[in-house]
């Protein structure tokens, strides 16, 4: 599989607004909840890639692109799970924020638009994960967590870059970019508001900077 040049991927503006200082402060204050949620996010990301492979089973190019991604997401899950176990933290279910469901609800049902939206939603989620991991890698007071998040940054960037490559394999930028902008606006809506309960902080809980 040939990935897109970094400059090409970097030129695409995925996120419409950065995460807020309040989200970062909440995440730093509740590292245990964030780690558990991070493990669930890695597993969900692997599942999303596999779901696309099963939905479009005749596409060899899609399988060749997404199978390694799914495997890498599971490797990340294993790494986070190992850290949880070493810290004596059980991997337990956590109430999920509305973020993922809100974005999934924007995916159009008719093909081939469903495929385009699926790629873009997956890419937006990966881009937000990358952005927030970068904040944690820089600002977390826990050295082990800074190392974890820092180590995962490059692969997270590859992941949202890969979804862009898949989009461009089928559609022109004249089709992709307006739809990306529309979905990015929805992503901001999903992250707008304030967190009522501190224990509900998640990798994708509310918290974006005002425009």
C-alpha cells in the first residue's frame, strides 16, 4: 500500500476548531477514565475499519489499506491495556459521549455517498484523536502517559491520512472538500457545550475552543 505524501495530507484541514483548554484540564485531572476510554476507542477504531472491509468485500484495495490499520489499532489497544493492567486499573465499560453517534448519524445511506461519508467520519475521528493525544503528549504531568501518547501520534496521523487517500481514490477534491467541511461543522457541534460531571471526561467528550 502506498500512502499519500505527508505534505498532501497536512494540507487538508480536517478539524474546524481546536480542543479547548478546559477539555485538556479535565483530561489531565482524570487520567484513569481517559485511559480506559482510550482503550475502548482503539478497539472501536479497529472495528470501524473491519466493518468497512465487510461492507465492501469485493474491494481488494480497501482490504489492503484497512487490514493493516485495524491490526495497528488493536496493537494500540494492547498497549493501553497493558498499561492499565500494570497500574491495577480494570478495563470496565464507560458511558460513551454522544460524539460518535452524532457523526454516524450524518452518514448518508445511499451508495456511493455512504462510502464517502464513512471515510470522512472515520478520518475526522482519527484527526480529533491525534489532536488531543498531541495535547496530552505535551502537557500531561505523567511522564509515562506523555510517552504513550507521543508514541502513538505518528500512526494516528497516518490513519486519518489513509482515509483521505481512500476518498481521493474514488472522488475529486471538488466533491470531497465541501462534504468534509459540512461534517467538520457537525463534529464541532458534537463537541460543543460543557461537561457536567468531571468523571465523564473522554477522549471525545465536549470541549472545543470558541471560534
